[in-house]
C-alpha cells in the first residue's frame, strides 16, 4: 500500500469535505458516525479494558472518536503514511500511533493481541490482489473470538459513487462490492454485512428509519463485521 497520503495530508480534510459536499455533511460527521456504529455493534465492549487497532488510521480523527466511545480501551492506530502519523500524534497525543511499512503485509504486533480490529475506508486503497494478505494479517493480530470490522463505500449507491469520483484522494482507489467483501471475510469467520448512512442531510428527518435498513443494499456505506473463528 503506497504512502500516497503523504501527498494529501496537509489538505486531507478540506479535500474530503469538498467531495462530501453532496451529502450535506463533513468528514468529521462521518468519522464520528462510524465510531458510533462501532459502539452500537459492540455495546458489550464499550466499558471493558480491551485493545483496539485502527488499521489505516490516517490523521487519527476516527481513532479519537472510537476512543471516546470505548473510554477503557487501549487504542492503537497504524498507517503507512509517516506524515499522517505525525499529524495524528500531534492532534491526539494520548493515543498510540505507529507507521506500518507499505512494503509488507506484516504488522509489528503479536498474534491475538487485539480484541477489536477495524479498517475504515482503507481496503479500497489496497490493490485487490493484496486484500487477502492484509486481511489475514488483521485476523492474525485479533484475539480468538475477536471482532474485525471493515468499513467501506457502497458502489451500489449513486451518491456514493459520485462522491468517490469527486475525491482526488481516491483517484487510484477502487470500490469494493459488498458481495466481494463478504466472500473475502468469510474465509476467517462468521460475517455479516450492514448498510448504513442512507439519507443525506436534506433528508435527515428520515434518518430514524436507517436502523431498519441495515440489510438493504442501498446505503451509502457498509461494513463487514467478522467474528474470528476459533482456529483463525
């Protein structure tokens, strides 16, 4: 995975906010929203002393939001972009951030060392032929019966596709179909796909319906939630 975000970190949030303008929300909204979803899906862990890994943490904003929803957790964020990690460390000094090499899929952590591992919008920046290698490494560092969550953009949602095309940061990225992601993850444990954030801001009065729409393949975003199997 290339250190491409070194080129964008200084204008990362403005570029992303410009691409997201059609949704009526900012990148801060979506970073917090994904953290809220993680807490919603894993409520039994919110007050536990656990370890959480954010793979592809970027500037650390979502990492910090996750930390606020899991206040007892030890948070770790890794990214191949040294400049992104520098920005994350500066903004959130109470969280441990580290650079992971983009020349190897190997993470510098012992096996079964994290209760929760998540990657938010990271895998569509990784060449498809490397997905299995990176995913197996994330599974390796997850504890037995631990949880892995991949947050991705839904290519079946027209607004998502348009936003994706507007984002200069995603110019070399490729969207992942939910069926592909499910098939990829099922090799490592029981997997469910949840769709979310369906209504843009101008239709926010309908957002109360979103919790009933997690199985409809129209949500702007989706997540693959994997429960690591015993022999994983």
